[in-house]
C-alpha cells in the first residue's frame, strides 16, 4: 500500500513540475534548443580559404568590420568539430591621399612613391659643377590638406642644401615654404595647405639618392580593420563565427603563441554568410528576442506595457518601493516590508478583505470568549455544590 501511495505521489509531483515549467517556444513556433551554444549566438560566419599548409602554421584571416558589442570571434575546426584558440584584433587603418611624383618633363617617377625604401632614384651632379637643382611636382586625384613633406634618402647620402615648396590652389600658385636651409632631420613642416598639386624644389651639393617623397595629410581617411589569428592544422578546415548578439563562452584548449608576426600566413577576407544556426538572444526565455523584448530579464511573453513607457509591466515598479511588479504583493501601494498578515499573497497595505475566518466574522471571537466564561462559571458552581466529607477523629 505504501509503495502504491509513493508512486502516486511521485507521479503527481512530476505532473505538477511539468505543468509549472511548460516547454518554451521561440517566437511561438519552434522550441529553443538548449545545446546550440555557442554556435547559435553568432549572426554570421566565414569559411576560411585553405592555405594548403604542410605543417601547423599560424594564419591571419582578415575580416569584414565586425560590429558586435562583445568583440568575440570563434574559430571552429569543421573536421574535428571543435573550437580552437584564436586571437582577435581590431586596428585603425589609414588611407592617406596618394600623391604621384612627376619630373619637369611630365614623366612620372614611381620609385619615389612605391612605398619601398629598398629602391632609390638618383639625381646626379654634373661633372665640374658646384651643385645641382631639381624641381618635382607632387599631384593627387583629389584635394588634400597637408602640412609637412617627408623625404627619405638612401644610406650615406648627404641631405639637400635647400628646399622650397609652392602649391597650386584655386587662387593660383602660392608660396608655401620659401627657399630654406634643409633641416638635418625630421619632416619639413609648413602651414597647412589644401591643394591637389605641390611644386618642390631642391638644391644639392652632393649626388642625391631619394627612396621616398611624400606629403603628410592632416586627417587621412581611416577605417577599422579586423582580423583573427589561429593555428591551422594540415588537412583541417575552419569556419570563423562572427558578430554574436550576447556574451558567449567558447570552449578551447591551450593556446599557442599567436602574437608574434613571424611566419604568419595572411588570408584575404571572403564574403561572410548568414549563420543558419543563429537564434537571437532571449535572456528570460519568454519567446521574445532581447532586441524587441521590453523586459529582457523578466518573462513576459504578453509584452504588456500599460503606461507606454517602453518598459514592460513585468519589470516595472509602479509604486517605487524597490519591488518589481512581478514580485510586489502590492504593486500600486508602497510597502517595502511586503507584510502579509494572513498569507494570502496580497500585502496588508492593499488587502481590503482579509481572508482569515475570524477577520471575516468579527462576532466569532466574542462568542468564543462568552462560551469560555460560561464554562468557568459552571466549573465554579460545581465546586461549591460538592459535599464536604466528615473526618472521623477516632481513627
């Protein structure tokens, strides 16, 4: 019999738990999987291009600008089906206006603006002459505000003797820097000037070998660039998950040294794809995504907001007593102590009808006290009427 009763009790308990915690559904159509993290937290991914390495090699995959609050990128080995350690960085990449360098005859001198210090262009000195003079034009496709000229020379080369800079502006040719002694070091600075073309004149007393010549733009166009590094194992394929919409923990093993730049293979960015596993964040699991939930941390699938303040009633505090409406036993009346004398779930402050039987029937205590008084009087009367037994002194 006891076993039967115990089984019935357990069955009722399971039924009650099931009724109290029904299966949650996302958007009211499909169940939210509990084991999809962390993949389902990411909005998109990139399948990294195979570098076809023969030994484990650190690769750096450039990424589209990752606009995510948590700045998390996860690298997944699709062959071993596991996440691997990675290093995600975002840097500011500048794109200054490119100035081409032209000789007096109009021909370009690419060696002076190819970005390499290995190549140099020679400005010879005529035999028997005491010095030379050269004029160059720096021209861009668009106007730029510049304030300095940078000249890089080959090793063991003497600097020019003098320098002069003019600019072709909308008002005509203007002197930016009058002929001046060339400084021993550093950039040649001048008042900020906006133009598309600058004329630079050098005089020199020794043969001149210039590796780079450029103008310093004050506010060049810049762009944030993101990349991720990880150790590529031969024969593996990797998927890079991007842009999570919530805080996510990625399980990985011991990380190799990914900070050094030596022997790093750089992979170009491919177009990222929408993550088909992605499920928008739903912190309170009420079926309404966090992005549109007016109570992110409190379950309120009805999204009721009676005062139209943008915050759902479930996480509001109408009476400002520090208790959310969902837990306040008097949501419209301030009662920080939450006192509930009769334990009916309604605070005393707003409990118009107490639920205790004696409170609903005020005459019952008086009847009880009267009945107790009659019992006491009856007992006293019985005591007085009881006969007194005579004592036999001879005994």
